[in-house]
C-alpha cells in the first residue's frame, strides 16, 4: 500500500547515466526531505542520499539526488556493474505519521 | 566503529511471540533515534517502528500497530522489538537502523535477523 511510487525496474549500460524517479504527495515528499537507500544483494541497505541531495561520506559523486514538488529523482552517472542493486526512496508522511518507502527499483547494468 | 547486531530471530508459530534485540556499539546510543525496518521475501523495504532517544516518542506502521512494541534500554545500549500475535505476513528479515540525531534519515543499518512465522 505504498503511496510513494517508484518504477519497478531500470537499466543502463556501463558509463551511461540513469535516473530513478520517486513520486509521492504533498503530505510526504511535498513537505519533507527524501532519502535514498541502496540495497545490494546479501548486504544490509545503505544510505545513499539524504535530505534530497546530500551524499554521506564515502558515497561517490556519481550519485546525486533532486526534488521538485512531490517528485524526486536519483541520478547515477558513469554507471558501473557494482551499481546493480535495488534502490529505495523514503519520506516521512505527515498525514499518516509513518515513514514510507517506495516499492523499490531494481537497477540492472546490461 | 559503529555496529548494530540484531538477534532473536527464528521460527515461530502463527499467533506466537518473539522479541528481537539490537545491540549497539561504537556511538552514544541514547543520543540517537532508532527504527526497525523489515523486508519480506521477494518484497521491498517496509518501515515498521521508530523510537526517539528518550523513549518519549514512538511511531508504528499500521501493519504492526497494536501487535508490536518498540522499546530501548540506553543503559544496555539495546533496542528491542516485542512481536505478538505473529502472522504469516510478518515473515521477513528485520533490520534495526540508527538515525541521525534529528531522526530524519537512517544512517546506519544492522545486518538483520530472519523471522519466519510458520503455520
């Protein structure tokens, strides 16, 4: 019953730039900052972007985030094979008083 | 080094109870809000509960409200999740996460513990 929506899949070839979208509503993305998490197989999820567009220490600048209104995007430039993972956006929802994860986007590097 | 280690997972019967523990080290535990997030087999991440550093504010997902209780013992550097009346759909990997001081993002995740609810 995710009210934050992501495309289920995305793909690109090495070196390409890909974007993953995240769509919500006024009560979540429209009001609060969004975070992105990367989930590689057999490892715990990892914070990739916080506060819409901030990178934690150690995250390459190939990863960037942006937001406009009730939608946000994660961009990955210079795609690498090790970027193949599931990507999740997350935002607090004021109306529901819960954290909402998007359904996740499986990124395939062709 | 910041470390979160979950324990207490296992196989439990439908309607049963289980208590998960997250042992924290490498930071001043009581200064940080914490969460539990789960991932069912083949599904995405689902946030299920939040607790602030002083245990004064807790939030729950609708799917677990009334059945699960989050708590913490700052003296023991431990986070807990008491799970009652377990359902098949509670079968998942359960992760504890440490937020930043403001509680606006989960900056560190544990390795997770698997809970399997069997009939």
